[in-house]
């Protein structure tokens, strides 16, 4: 009986845990334990769903027993079960990590709220991923966004407040754009269910209103996923949020937004409309490439490593956009792979920075001289994650770069391959700066001695690092999943 | 007929753009929020307009009516209004905190202070 | 034991060395004993494999599949076997030498040194046995990364700058040029396995061949073709055993080995011949050859001179490969070995001098031959081999290179080989002359003698090997015959 | 009319005026909603846009100052962005289906079933309520969560000021504490009616316009009115923040719990048919319960948010 309800439980469990966690109030540790357990439960559900999908294809779940398109339905297929796995997997690693980190960075009074918001954010992200209803997506998007704004504002630096406010304004504009887009679609088709929308849009054919709706949706989602040049909110938000929050949203939130983009382009509008009629790839590819080059270079000049990683994230999103823009199964596979892989590497990198922040109080590169000796495990994790970011073989980064270059060459668009490679090389530079500071500079004499971060931080970090290598060495699972998802997206009308 | 039928949407668009303009052009944080609200409210009007059926009545079943307006947009907008007020509340509380931290709610001032802090790092 | 198990063993043994060394970090004797034992075991394993390959077997092993069709795959062919044998032979000797050198100079972080050394050897084995381009690339990168801590071992400003150049150039070329070349090959041929006769025939033509060849040639930065040779002199900041490892055992050899392998097993000789501007590849090698020798002439620092000499000698190998004649390929392969033994002897000697009297410049070596007779004898043998004078291994390889150049009817290449031989002579002979026949300058009244015994033993062994190879070139020869047929 | 107000908002620099104008704007749009047959929406917009939002904005203004500085940079770029967006939209409208035409696709397909079948399937006349609470009940749950999330945010940002000890004398100049006897009496007279009205709206939502959300807001309005007249401390005695906060979480749990119960009874999540043997009765019951959850959460959250803002205001 449970297995039938899994799609609903995937979201409802964290959603219900949130108020419970809030009610626990003063018993902060209990709240943390609750949220950790919930995140594990979510992972378990996601894994179960993945097996179900692998066995029997799509799963549908109608809320309230009302058949779609009248009711809201959840629809799990190969594409979004992958994203579910990412989000819940990352969460199940990050939640255990959060306790120590949060003790250090967030006021005790606000900690119950913190965990509640983390749960809400998790629920929202899972919901966005799993839902099969365009408007429901908007509602869940707002849940995750509002909780994210809150989480970011909990950063200790006062600039966290302005970062959060900026994100709030940009994010709400984005959400409103999406709302307008969904409205136009609804006006034209009379339905909100994604599958149903897709059928009916096919029937309408081209119309200006549809094109306007398309435009609004793309811009709206673009704001959410920090598509260059709509990324301005992101670096500060990631830099000033509490470490665990940076790690969590960097690894999940933008991924979910990319997923939504893919969902709209391929499932709802259909690739024929998106690419043959709207030529969206002529937007995505240049934007992606500029993002790769420009933000990578900006990243090189950052002094705060968290902000550096944030810029790097924008660049990585550029890769994903390029992958979509290549309009081929291989390109889409590369995007989806990178979706998964980037979550792993950025998660590991941000977590290791969280551990640095735990000991040093900040993540400025100037303060990190020589800490490689004092925090060998932490910095080892950073180096390992950095290698993955660069795309050294045996890491996940290599796999996604490989596919992306392959897709570009398949099309014969070798300049894209060149820029992708160039991006990797710039990544070498910015990762190298940290390595050099941490290992090759001497620790200044007057500075405080730091010791290795506690195991509660290190273990989750290393789990992610090892995942980077596991999925880099044996990529058959991820590639199998993503390529068949990509084929389905292209194959199904 | 056609020109009139679209007139409603056009007004909505003008409102939307007024709100949108306020959001991005205004330097005052409170005013940005006000703009955001106007922007969203105008989107609500758009939704409700599309739900209207000429000659229909409010979607509550009564004996003497056959034609009802479309209830679905109403539901969506009810939800959206709530979302909007939630966002507003959060945004305003951020404004209050920013005021406490920076003693200003003008974007330019805050930017200047932040920049100085960035450089001081 | 089957070939596959042996391959696995050859990879795992050095890595077990890593574990052993880190466990025994408290006890230096145990630690270094462990390294020696492991290196001897590896030599045994490799010799076992050698006998298999000589008998015509081609052991292979598929470790795992990263992506569909993209696997970590090992397959031993004669060329790789040759490279592996050289590396495995030199590791024990080098370990012995390191013990003397590291202790003699009281270097810090010795455990780290042995650990990364073992990793580098494992990576070299991986490169040698790689059955496809991706595997080659993986181990190539591991080699780069694992040698970085060795290069920057001293940790001072100089070492860091050198290390940065080293890592920067090697990573940039491999990711920026080699990787795209590999992916390109993959898209063209649908495979990236090394297959005799090449895999690209029929998939590519015209200028694209030249472009791809150039990508490979420069992408394999470890081959140190000009203008991407800068890392090699920069890496001279490393302790001498590391330089020996870089130059003779693993790194540069991995580079030229990869070049030969790509030419033979990816392109196939016939394909490159069709490429427009194939001659240009030869010119690049020739230019590097002459230019490096000229620069070497002007270096006073002994190790720097050796470094530029290496760049020149590597260009011989590349030249042999791109001459595209069966004889020249034989020459190239032979030169990999000959240069390995000769150059390691030279570096050992340089390190020996540094250990006993801290001299690093050529101009300080007047009359040193009488103080350190063994060292300088070995040095002289190594230098003769570099020049190509019998009875040393260098003679044989240069002989085949020359014949290959004739076979390919590249008279210009013939001229270049001869000219560079003269240049080699002109930068080595003065050193030998000074060491044996000049008088010691009077102000240096320090008394010093030979270096510690492990150092001397090691360099005598390599010098001996250099000479032996001249008289008994049978085994490498047979192996190489298998390539050309 | 709306357009004029909106543009005025853009032009004015006095933030107080801007906010008041925004209130008017909200009321006007509520009127438009009524004209367009969306009574439920109008109700909400009036309560929220003109009521809660405006009050919150005013409260913010008290703490932050009332004047906007003249902008220093030229508004060309934003103007361009806005023009392009607007033009895009207008271009898009050109072949939109016209306004109010019953034959448009928007009114068919999905909507048909709501209009035609809902009285039979759900058994309540207010279609908006049946769609809201049953067909798209999950959206509404999401909306409750959004409100709850906002509360989390506000709490973490500004928090609710602790209740003042009774012994400390109230500051004399506090604006909110200045007694206005007439107003106070009026308020005392009004508040019971407001609460009564809220309860009516809450439970009458099935038949007329209204429902949990509107009721919650109105209920909150009663408390807010009380606060404005009698001060925050007294109001906190009336509605202790602790209780209010717990209630807000409770409401969410009631809603989500209903879904779980229906799941346990063998239906899908939020399938009210499973709540009782008779599907219609089940629907009735389900809607009643979840509306209660909505009402409790919304009221509690609104009160709590108001307390938080008011607490800040008093400190100044």
C-alpha cells in the first residue's frame, strides 16, 4: 500500500515534518534529528521510486483521487526521478552535516526556524521536481524560494540581508513571469496539467500568444536558474548565506531550475516548437558560452572562496544550457549528467568550505595560507572536489565534459568544444589558487592555529567526494539513466 | 469587438509594466516592494479577466443561472494572492533588518557600503 | 598466472608500496626496505610479462567500464612492454639511489617523497599498458598530478614557481589539446582502442589529419616539443632522484612513448603519410632537436644542461616516429631505452656530485674526476651514450634513426641528426675533459670523496646497463621486430 | 482609474502616500474582481491587499522613514526593459482569444467539469470552494505552507518581542499606546462582530463567497484592530504569541493530516471520498476540516506577523 503512495509521500513527509520541527521549538537537537531522519526517509523513497520507474516506466499519482487534468497529479519519469535522487541524496548528506555547522554560524534561538526552513526548502524542491501540474509548480516554487530567502538572510554578515533582499526581488519577478507564462498557456489551452498542456499545445500550432508565453516562461525560469546575465543575485546569496545553506542550494536549487527548463522546453512545448519554431538554442548557446567564459574569469579574481564557487556555479550552469542548446540526445544527456555531477562536486566543495569556515570563521583566501597541513582532510576534500570541477579523468566532471565535447563535435560545432575546454582550463586556475594558498604558503606566525574540523563535518563531505569518484569511475548508472531519459524526451512527441 | 475584447488585457499590461518599472527602477526598498505588489496584482487581474464569461455569473450554483464564470482562475488567484502577501511580509521584514544594519533603505547607499566592505576584506 | 592478473599486479604493487610506506613512516629503515622489496617484486612481475609478450602473447584486462564503450582497458603490446620494462628496471635502482641521496642531503618529508614516487611508478605502468586512449589519458594525468609534489618538494619560492610552471603547462596541454583530440578521435572512429595499423583510416582525410596530429603532438606535453618544453627546465628545482625519474624513468618517456603509440596505433603510418604537410611534423622535431642542443650548450648549471639535452634527445624519438619509416620507428623505440639508461646515469652522477660537495655548475667541476672516480666514469659513459659513440647503447639507436631517415629519404633529417650529434658532443665533451684533465682550482680546499655507497652503486649499475645494452641488444630488438611486422 | 493610481505610485516620492495609494489600488482591483464575477478573489484582495499588506507596509515605514531619495542614476535601462517586456506582451495578446467569450478554450476542457459536475461530485454550491479545497486541494495546502514559511522567515528575521513585564511603565510617547477612548469603545463594540463575521465566513464558505483563508484574515484583522487601540502588550495577553505560533503549525498539520487520514483509509492523498462511506459526506467533511486548518494557520500567521512588525514599531 505504501509503495502506491510514494510519490505523494516524497513531498508530504518533509512538508509535515516542518511544522513538527517548529513545534519542537526549544528542543533544537530533536529538531535536527527529526530533519535528518526525514531526509534519509526521502532518499529511501526516491530510491524506491527510481526502482519503480526502472521497472514499469512512468508513475502517476492523482491527488484527491481526481483524475488529471481536473486534479493535480504527480508524475514520475526517468527525468525527474534522477533529480529527485539528486535532491534527496544531497539532503541526506547535508542534514547530518548541518548540526555542527549551524551551531557555529546561526543563533541558537533561530536554529529551530533554521531546520524548519531547511525542511520546507527540501519539500519545495522535491515538489517542483515531481509535480505534473504547471500551477502547482509555481506554488511549490514559492515554498522553496521563501524558505531560501529566509535561510540566506540568516548569514552572519549583514550583507546576507541585502543579498537575500536582492534575491527576493529577482526571484519574485521570476516567479511572476512564470505566473504570466502559465496564465497565457492556460488561456490558450484551458488546462494546467503538463502532459495535457503538451498535447494541446501541439494542436494549437504557432501563435503569437504562445510565443509570448514561451518567452515569459524562459525568462522567469532563467532568473531562477541564474542564467547569464540574470545571475546577479546568485554570487552574493551563496557567499553570505550560512555555509550549509550555500552548499545545499548550490547543489540542488539551480539544478531543479534547470530541470524545470528542460521540462518546459521538451515535455510541455516539445522540442519541435522550442527549437524549430522558437530557435531557443540560438539564445541558449551564446548565453551559455558567455557564462562559461565570463563568470569563470570573474571567479579567478574572487577573494572569498564561497563567492568564487558561486561564480563557478554560474559557469557550470552555462555548460548545462549549452548542452540543451545543442539539440541532440547526446547534448541533453550531457546536460542531465552534468546536473547530477555538478551537484556532487559543488556539494563537496561547499561542504569543505563549510568546514574551513567552521574553524576560520570565514573563507577568505588570504586567511587560508598553509591550512592544508592543519586541516588535511578538509583541504584534501577540496582538492578532490576541485579536480572533479576541472574535469580530471576518473571524476564525474570528466564524464560530463566528455559528453558535452562529444555532443559539440557530433554537430561539428568545434568552437563550442574549444570554449568548453577553455572553461576547464580557467577552472584549473581558480582551483589552483586555493591549493597553492593552502599547501604551498606558510601559515603566518601570528595567525591562530587551526585544527582539523570535527568528524561530523568531515564524514558527509567525504561521502560526497567519494561519490564524485565512484560515479566518475563507474558511470554506467548515471549515463544509462540520463541517456534513456534524453532519448525519451526527444522521442516522445 | 476585437479591439474592445483586448482592451482589458492592454490595461492590465500597462499596470503590470508600471509595477515592474517601479521594482527595477526604484532605489527605495519599500517602494520596490510596493511595485512588486502592483506587478503581481495586475497579473491577478489578467487571470481573472480570462476567467470571465460575458453573461455569466459568479461561480456559485444558483437555480436561476446557467452560465457561470470560470472558477479555476479564481482559485489560482486566491492562492497567488496568499503567496504575494507572504512574499511581501518577508520582504518587509528584510527591509526592517536592512534598515537596522545599514541605517538606510536606499539601494545606492547600501551598495556603496557593501562595496566598501568587499574591498576591506 | 595469467597475463591479466599480472597486469593487475603490476599496477597494484606500487600502490601497495604507498600503503606500506605510509604505515612504516615512523621507521625509515623499514620504510625504505619496503620500497626496495616492492620495486624488486614489480621487476619480477614485469619480467614475467615480458617473457609472455616475447612469446607472442598479448595479455589484456578490462578493469571497468566508465561509460558504454569507454572503459579502462589494458592491453600489452611490445612497445608498452618495452617502456614498462625500462621503468621497472630503473625503479629499484632509483630507490637505492634515493636512499643515499635523500639521507645524504637530509631532505625533509621523505615519506611523502616515497609515497608519490610509488604512485608515479604505478601511473607509468598504467600508461605503458594502456589499451586505449582514455586509459592512457587517465594515467597520464595521474602521473602529472603525482609528480607535482615531487617537483615542488623543497617547498621554497623557487620550487613553487617551478612546480607551478610544471603543472600549468602539462595540465593545460593535456586538457586543452589532448583531451579534445581524444574525443575527436572517438567521434570519428567510434572507438579509441590501440589497434595495429591505426583506427582512423577511412574516417578522416586531408588537412584534418594534420590538425589532429598536431593536437596530439602538442597535447602530449610530456614529450616536450618546442615551444612547450618550458616545464622541463622549470622542473629542475626538484631533488635529483626526481629529475632522474622525470627524465629517464617515467614522465618524459611516458610522453614520447605516447607519441609513438598514437602514431603507430591510432593513425597508422600510411595515414599520416597522406596528410598534407606531414613534413611539417618532421620540421617541428628537427627544430626542437637543434634549438635544444644550442641552448644546452649555453647552460652552466649541470642539471639545466642535462634538461635541455633531454629535450633534444626526446626530439630524436619524436623524429623517429614522424619519419614514418619502419626502421626509424625501431630507432625511436630503441632510443627510448638508450636514453633512459644514459640519462639516468648522468642525473645520478649530477646528484652524486651535489651530495658529496654541493656543486651544481659545470664550471666548478674542474678536476673532480680524481676525487670521484666512479661517479665521473659513469658520467662519461652516459655522456658517450648521449652522443652516440660506441660501445654505448646510444650508438645503436642513433644508427637506426639515421637508417630510418635514409629509408624515408629525408636527407635534411639525416643532416639534422648528424649536426645535433656534433652539438651533443660539444656540450658533453668539455665536461668530461674538465673533470678528468683540468686541475682543481686551488681555493676549493675542502676535502670530499665519493658520495654514499647506495648512490655510487646505483649509478654504476645504470652505467653498466648502458654498456651492456650495446653488446646485448637482443631482447629489445626482438620486441621491436614484433611492432614492425 | 487603476492605471492612474499605479502611475501615481511610480511618481510619488513620499512613501506614506505611495503606500496609501497602494491600498487604494488594491481596493480598486478588488472592485474590478467583483465586476468580473470573482467574488471570492475580491474578498481576499480587499482583506489582504488593502488590509494586511498596507498595514504591514505602514508598520515598516514607521521604522524606516518616509521619504525616498531621488534616484541618482538614469532610469533608461529599466525603462527599456519594461518597454520591451510590455511590447512583447501586447504583441502576444494580438491573437489571444478575446475577452469574455464563452467559446474560448479556457472555459472548456478542464473548467467544464468543475462547472457542470462539481455540484454532484462535491455537493456544495460554491464552485470556487470545491475546486480550491478538493480538485486542487493540494495547491491550497501548498498555499498554507507558503504562509507558514513566510512566518518562519519573519520570525527568524525580526522575531516577536517578548512580552513586557507588567511592572515596567509603558513609554509615554509611544504612538500606539496613546489612548483614544472613543476609538477604544468603538473597537470593543466592533471586535465581537468581526469575529462573528469571521466565523460565519469560515463555515459559510461552502455556500457563499468565503472560506478559511478569508476568515483567517478577518479574524486576524480583529486582533490587529485590538492591538492598534489597546497596545501590543494587551493584545499579547489576549492572544499569547506562544499559543499563536503553535496554532499556526497546528493548522498546517490539520490540513496535511487530513490527507494522511484519507490515505490510511485507502484513498489517495487528500481524497475526501475515503473519509466517509458516503463520498458526498466525505467531501463535505474533508472540506470543512481543511478549511478549518487553513483558517487557523492564516489567522495565526497573520497575527504573529503583525505582532512581529508591531514589536519593531514600538521599539523605535
